[in-house]
C-alpha cells in the first residue's frame, strides 16, 4: 500500500527532488510575475503552496524568520520580497488567494493549459 502519497503532485512519475524543484520554480515565477500559465495539474499542486506562503507572511512570526523561511521555498530574493508585498494585501483572508482559469489545450501533447493568478 502507498500511504500518505499526494497523488496530485506526481507530475508523470517524477522523483521527489524533481517535484520539489518544479514547485519551487513555479512559486518563484508566480510571485515574481503575479500570474502564470501552466498545466492544470501543476496549477492545482501550486495553490496549496501559495496559500501557505501568504499565510506564513501574515503570521505573527518575527520578520527575520519569515524571510529565512521564504528563501527556503523560493529561488530568488526578489520573489521573496514580492511575496512580502503581495501578502500585505491579503491580511484579512485565510485562504482562497488564487484563481485558475482554463485557457486552451496545448498543441503538442493536448495538455490543458490554465492561467493561475491572484484574486
């Protein structure tokens, strides 16, 4: 049996390190550009991480600890600074920060492309 396996994070049977790198890269791009066009599976996997980053920034932790934790989950310092600014706009909310809008099917492999953006 395969207990405690998140099936929505499998990404075509990639290993754990590759999944973590994909999520980290998507988080960095999302907070840098505030919107992202990607496949539906990756967008669904990304929403939980976006919620946790914004809730982390809005928590009552010290500023230095927030920055350190953000730098662990993102590749660039600019993305962490952008996340701090974006999270300030959502102080009252607890979840539901993103919207996933279907766009089209990709020509090469017919994967469903969606746009994930902040509400």
